[in-house]
């Protein structure tokens, strides 16, 4: 089965795990990504919680694993091995789960691309490409089935990041789908909503020309009008879409019912915690949505009641 098929691109929607900050937060590590090296048992346990909650795709523990972010802890030289081991841990978790119940699951390697440092110091295009290449080679080499590339809307740096990711896959000797998660970087100030939408639509159009598999939108600096902006982006991007879930942004029920977005949702994010994922899975079961696992597989279902309107589109850390 191809990575595209395992991720459901263009077919059924797939439920994806949420953020790692809550499951790993109690350990007290200043850098959660370092746990991929120092405490792999806890990382795998966090993945197991999301799988038990009903996730079919695991995100790697690499939300802050770019060389620039790791440099805060003087670990920028560890970016490759951190990404590699993160993918290994997630792949180990899905392999064990698949052997246990026979349900196919996959790993999504998270690569956040930094475009600037400080208030106005932009990274060079070569540095953007090099950082992305390092992360992608580690993630794919470690077993990720696809890459979730999070990048800002800047056209030149977006192109450099995609090129770096593809070079990284070549280094690893495997080609996997790239899913782009766009975030809006206001640089000095947040412009009008119309300008934000226009810039993001332009970036989505550029992504279509880069032959990326899927597209999503981070709600950073964009809480108001998030769904409308994603819809405008979807009109110029012909691939699959991915929506996050949390509880403080517009409802996911409306997103699923949206005539432009709903039919193209390839992945639905699992919130900020395993409990969020379990609740989302439970509600999707009730709705008969193809993203859901049978209720018996959602071992962390807390029994909370609700309807799809209670799950809201947002961002996992």
C-alpha cells in the first residue's frame, strides 16, 4: 500500500494524533524534542495514548526540532538524530498497534520551517533549505510515511523549504508525500484580514504549483475568519486538506459540512491531548464519519458527551 493510500489522500478522511506538549509536559524537560534521545519510553507511551484514543496517523515529536529552535539549547547539531529517532519511535508505536489489531496506521513527520529570528532577522534561503533538508532526511530515514511541512507564506522561503525537503528525502533514499501547513507571519504587524487572506491564497496557489499532496492552515494570527480563509485557499489548491481540532475556534462540524472543504478533508487533527482525540473519535463514530475507529479501539474515551459542534478547529503543538 502506498503512503498516499495509507494517509487517505483523495479517499476517506483519517484521524490524526494531537500535540505532544500535554502528554510529555509532566516530565519537566525544557525541550520536549530532546526526549526522543533521552527518554524514548515516554515518547512511545505518548504515542500509544493517541493510538488508544483512535488516531490512525501519529505526528512525530518534532514540533520544535528545527536547527534554529534547538540552537536555544545548544543542540542545533542534533537536529538530524532528533528527527530520525522521533520518526522511529512513532513508527514503532504504529507497527506494534498494527500487529495487535490489524488496523493500518501511519506516521506523519512534522518539520516546522523557521523563516526569521528575532524581530526582523530573516534566514537566508540557503539556510532555510538546509534546515528543512536536515529535518526531512531524519524524518524519512527514521520511517515517516509523509512529511507535514509547516512554513510561513513568504514565497521565496516556501520554495526553498520544499526544495530542502525533497533533497532530504533524496538523502534518505525514499520519496514520501509532502503536506504543507501554512502559517501567517505578520513580520511587524498584523495587516487587514483581506490582506492576510490574499497573501495566504497566493501561497496556496504557489503550493499547487509545487506539486504538494495536501494543505492545511495554522490559526496563528488568524483566529477570526480561519474557516473562510481555508475555503479561499482550497479554491486555488486542488489537493487534499487537513483541519486541526481544539475547543476555542470555529466548529469542526461546519468545516466537515462545508461544500468546498468537507469533501476534500484527508486528515482531521486530534486536538491538544489524547482525551481530545478520544472525544473526537467518539463523536465521529456517532456521526458515521469514515475517519473514526470503532468505539472499542478508543481505549482512552473518557465518556464525555457532546456533538460535533463541540470539537473546534485549532492547532496542536
